[in-house]
């Protein structure tokens, strides 16, 4: 059996899956001031009556890191950056503790200027004096040679809680994005460490002794003990969980929109022939442009608990949230109250919902029923606007799925898959607003937790070889070796796939569930005068995101 756990801003969802069936599930309110209690109660309710020894896999997804970035609740980070001649890294400074330093590696991995030990030690003392406990180390070409970042790490000595290095976050080149990604990695690591420790303690109290896995933004998982090194990859794991949770029910011959209607937001994604789209270059979040690969999604501040009010004579829905729906004891009217007033079958207090909607009706001069319909219609209109924004964004650049580039493809989805707590109540309204077929999968209210439970472990490696200089390197993996001047692209591809296999197993993958593929394989011949010096070879490979085989083979 597998257990999936999704900790959202409004609810914490837990599911236990046996084969292809949801054996049990729980949905409880998330206590933002006591996440440990939310997780523990969810685990206890979902596993009541079950022998915990039967659960062989536990995966968690959460919006914790995402919310911290968006709300600006990040711990301070010191950034030490070296780029060398021709570029001043100060132009990409983040925060108050940004230190450009000496030292440079060129684009082929050769040292141009050395690191100055005393300079790094002086910066370290300044950071400690300022109370900074988290540090990001970034070199422009550390993906070609990480020696300067590794040396800076040695010189920092002890006293820092988190040290993130740029060569570990991605094998892609882009200095500004690498600075932002490494900074976020250092900033969210302490937050994720505390949360995952709390989840681990909750599991132990319930007798769940299996290793914890974490859902990443690309829809794959990694082992919890590796999550600090790659903490930044866990942002947007919530939207990724909702997409993966619908893949087994997608139509393999259509373009479909996935809508996850939550309490605070609605997350929107697109499936093409049952396959999610990928933000290949890297996501942007909270004003930071990163190198984090993620499933493509778009979130809007509209959900079941969005605050509904009248402003300047017009009805407004969201993006603020004042609390739960009035029907559940909240202070202000919400779309959930409107649905209940229209007859939705829920455990909420209908009379309270009606009274809340009635207050708005007095201001607008409309009946309760008319006001409720206006609220639901406005909510649907905002969701449709969000769908169009995502479609336009996707069609403004090359379309990538998690498997391939769709050359020249323009997406035009005309079907909806709807998940989230209010999915069944909202479905008829969205069908009427769009004229599209709308499907609500089984266990739609806990689809995120299902997605977490059934996601495959994923990862990526980049290998670069320079036969003229005689080296082959995968800095993300700490790998560097000699290569013959006649070394071929085929040799580098073979090495990349082997390094990918090893990395996937370290991150918690099953040896029998490794679907690997090449993302890039190219080589350039280096010539000086009339003489060939050697080859520059670059290979990227990944384990494809998707469903684990034990679920995929039994899913409908």
C-alpha cells in the first residue's frame, strides 16, 4: 500500500492506496500555526484500523515553500558570487548580503583567476557577525568546473546551517537564474527541514517506519534525506500533485484543462494526449527567475473560500481570503456559501450561508438566489480568464511536454477535468459557461494526495566533455574524469545514462521503474587554423515524470 499526503493552505489531505483503489482517505483543516498536529491527525484518521507495516511508500506534497517565497517569509541568505572579467555579478544582486568576490572559471572549465582565500574568510566573518546562517555560493561557469564553489565551501568552516552551491541546482547555463535558484535553495531549506522533520515524527508516532519521499515541481519524487540539497525543487509541488493525480484519468487523444479548485486558489494545467506540459527553462516565482524545471501551471486567487464583497456597486470575488465559508463558521461570504445557498449537498450550515448571501443581496438589490448565481457565475468567469491566460502563455513559445518538444503545436483544449473539494458542485456551472465536456474523477477531493502517492522518482543529469582538454564532467553529481582526445558522443551518452541511474537510485527510485530518455545530445568540433583540436560534447538525460509502474499497470 502507498500513502499520499498533501498539506495545503486550507486542507491537509491523506490517502492510502491499495492497487488502483483508494482504500481510505482523510481531509482535515490545516492549522497553519501547528502543521505537526494537522499532519498527525490526518495520518491517524486515514490509517485507522490499518496495520502501518503494510504501507510501503509515503510521499508528501506541500505549498509551504511556495507560500513562503510568495509572501516574502524567507530567512536571510548571504550570497557569495564569482564571475570573473567582463561581468559584474552585482548586477544580479539579491538581498542585503550579496558579496561579489574574485576568482573566475571560463566556459570550458579552465581557471582564469584563483579564489582568494582571505577574501572568502572575511566575507564569512561578516555574515556570521550579521547573524546570517544560510549561504549560497555561485560561480558563473561552475557547471563546467565546480572547484571554486567547493573551495569557498571549505573556507566557510562551521557555523552555517545551510550552504547551497550553484553547480548542484542545475546543469544548465544561465548566471542570473543560477544565482536566484541557489539563493532560493538556501532560503527554503530551513523551512522544509523543519516541516519534513515534523512529518517524519508524525509518521513514527503512527508506526510508519518507511523512508519519506517528497514531491517535486516536475511531478516526480525524491528521498527526504536528499531534499535539503535540492530544496528549491519542491516549490510548486502542490500544483504538480494535482496534475499527476489526474494523469491516470486523462484522455490519450485530447487536449484537456485540469482545474484544481481549492479553498484559496485554483490551479490550472493542460494535458496534451494525457501528458503534462513542462516549464523547461525554469519557473518564475515571487519575482525570481529560476532554473527549476516544473510542470506548467497557472494559479489564480479564486477558490471556494475566496472573500466575496461589493465594491463600488460591483460584485468582487477574491483574491483575498478571510477564512472559511460562513456555512462553516467563517466571517465573510464565499463562493462555497453561494453553492450551498443554491442547494449544494454539503455538511455546512445552509441557513448561515443564506444569511451571508442575503447581506450582499441587500446591497445589490437582488434576491438570495440571484445573488448566489451571480457569485458562482463570476467565479467561473475568473477561472475561464485564467485558462485563457495559460493557453496564451503556452502558445507564445515552443510547447514542451514532459516527454518531447511539440514542434509548431498550438494548444486549444476543449475539455475539462475538475478536481478539488467543490468539484461536483462547480462542474455544471463550468460546463454551462464553456460548453465543454466536464469530467470529475473518483476521489476528486483528495486528488492532490493521490498524485503525490503515485508519482515516479525523477531526476536529471548534465554531462559535458572537452576532449581537447581531456576531461568529462557532471558537476551536479560531483563527477570528473579523464577522456581520450578521440572520445565520442556515444561514450558520453552512455556515461550520462549510468550517472542518471545512480542518481535516481540515491533519490529513492525503484530499479525496475527507471524510464530514462535523452533531452539533449550535441557536439561541436573545435578547430584552430586547419587543425582539429577535439570535441565539445554536451548531453542531458532525465528519468521521465509519470506514474509509478505498480499503479500505472492497474489504473484504468
